[in-house]
C-alpha cells in the first residue's frame, strides 16, 4: 500500500483531487478538501480558520462529502468531531459515466437510472431511490405516450424495486454503516455484517406510500427537469442506506479484460490497455481483501 499512499499524498494528486471536487460539488467544497488534504483529522473550527468560511458552510459541505463517502468522522477530545478525507474515493468521480454505462449494458435501462440516482445522491434509502427513479421513468413514459406509446405506467415503482433488488443481490449496491447511537454528539458507525451487506429486505418497503410519493413527486416536478427525492423519514426503511459497491464494478472490469475479447488468454489484466484511472482503481482493489470475489465462485 506504500505505492498508493505515496501517490495520494503527491502534490499533483492534491491539485487533481481539488479540481475533481470543485467540478462535481462546488468551489467551497474544493476549499474544504484542500484544507483537509494534509490532515489525518481536522475539526470544523480548524477548517473555519484555514478556509475563512462560516461554520454553517463547512458543516453543510462536510455533510454532502460524507454522504458521498469522501469524508469520514471520528470523536476527538473535548467533545469535538474530527473529519478525515478518504482520498482514494475521489477517483471514483472520474468513472461516473462508466458505472452508468456498464449498468445499462449489463442490466438494462432501468438499472442505469438507479445507478445514476445513487451516484447523484451518494447514498439513499430504497424508498428514495424507487420514488425518484419511478418518477423519471413515468415522466419518460408520458413523453413517449405523446408519440403513440400506450405502455402502462402504474407499476413503475414495482419495476424499479425489482431492479434495485437485483443490483443489491448481485453486489453492485451495498448497505451503508448506520449509527449505533443516533442521538450521540458523535455517533459511532456500525458497519453491516458480510451477510447483510448485500441483503435486500423488501418487507421493509411500504409500497402504498411509495406509490403515493411517486404521484406526489410527478405533480411537484411538473415544469422542472430533475426528479424529486423525498425525505428518508417519510418511509419505514429510513435507517437503511445504499451506495455503489465500486469494488464489484472494478472486479467485473478486471475480469472482462481476462475473459472477454482478444485478451481472453491473459492470466492477469494488462494495465497498458487501461486508462490511468482504471489502472489505479484495479491496482488498489488488488491490494486489499476482495469479498466480492467470493461471489464469482
């Protein structure tokens, strides 16, 4: 891992990382990431002094970065919370289009919309993903209907639920850690067990409430271009969040180089055939235990 540590601490990577964050979030987020880059843990007060931003701006930015798994947090002394940058996860933003494209090619157009929504939110509950994706599907269906399509649109939330379940069970989505004590000033996060990591519990879903939220979302989204994401607290699965399992995508791409096409005889990936980003993420994947590999056996 020394090679990766050296790479992620390089000045050129720092500049690249800040630019990626500015492009995908905001200039304020770029300032926060730059201030965090050389620190193993930094408080909001220290970030405020380093960036000259207000505490509310910093906290809002940290919350957004944490939702996308770019920032982690841990309790420090004197009831302070220290935030740490997860540098390697910044690279994944360069692959956003590739994740969506892979989902469409391998799992269909509905899966593409689900992956796109999860990437947009960073992490979301099943109900949030289903409502937002179903709204988009129904809006697209309405447009098609004007062109002569008679496809029924009343069961779109069921379609999306089935696609979401397939993505989870095939390992493309994984469960996020949850706080052990949500009311604590700095809750300890509890990671799901290997058994629960890719376990989809459809019984937690209130399909009637989801269908109503889709109807309300379509009404609220009329005249707008984006889909509506309802608050998680509106549904019974409000404590179960899902995010992309990047390792599964990277493993599939790595196996594709050795099992498909003219490179089928290769026993290991030829990194010269990959982009720099592909090489880094696959090399990083090979340097740690791969739980996803067990599912391929």
